[in-house]
């Protein structure tokens, strides 16, 4: 199955570079290009792409607002945010983005990210993760929200805490002395119970519930 991608960036040269790399992949195609957030929203409504590669800073409607609209209207479309050092990654998480990459990374890595996100996984570049943790550090500690987790079992609490700490399924399995398959089942159950689109939103849920904090 071909992965259909919309490129949203106000710089034509960046879109051209992304298109050049994507065109080399036999299973990925550029379905459309947008120079503003509003255009990205409109193209998503028209084309129903699998992935939108979205710049955060664009004139008019920015990438965060566009992502919020797209994820609300098109739950099957995944969004990868292209960030710079000063961008608000936390706001992008809240908007529903599934991936975060820095603009100065290799274009080939962005193509790999398209495959990862289209498969339903989440992806955050290491430098973005560091900025995200720094951002959390500057924010007040989240107030626990136990009612949101009333349907979550004790074991799922443990799994959610480890997901929020950045552990993979394999690492969670090792830590809890369970099989990787069991860890995957627990993560899938958490996604359903918490109404989360992907692993990134489970990280948010863990912080919101007070299960993890940057100091832990």
C-alpha cells in the first residue's frame, strides 16, 4: 500500500527537498503541498493523506493550530512536526502530533519517520525529547487526575509510568519481568482505555496523572 503524504512548509525549497527524497521511495508519494497551515487543513480534507509533514511556523494559521484541526477531523491522518529549537513542542503534543523531527536532520531520516508514523508508531527525535523534558521542568507539577485512570489496572499503571519515562515495549518487559508480547498488550489496552491516538499521547497522560515527572 502506498503511503500518501502532504508536505506543509512555507519554504518552497524545503518542500522541494522533501519531495525529492520521498519520490525515491517506491511505497511513498507526495499527494499535495501546502504553504500555510490553512492550506494543509484544506488539502487534508480533500486528499485524506496518511501522513502530513508539518512545519510549526507558518503564516496565518500555524502548524500547531493546523495539526489540532487535522487530528480532530481526520483521526486516521498522522502528523509529523518539523521543529526548530525555539518551537513549543509541548503545544504540538497537545495538538495531537505523532512525530517530532528537527529541521536540520538528514532528509532520509524524515522519510524513515514517515514509515514509522504511518505504521501507527510514535517518533520523537532525541534532541526534541530533551527540549520536551526541559519544558516540563519549567512547568508546575501536574495535579494528579485519578478519576481519568479509574479503569486502569495496577499493572497498567506500572506500564503507563514506564511509557511516560520513555521506555520501549522491550524495556518495559525486562523491567516488569513479563514478555514483550504482554507489554504490547498492556500498551494497546492503555491506548483504548485512555482514548489515546498513539504512544506520544500516553506520555502526556502519564504526566497529567502525576505518574512521572522530569525529576524522576
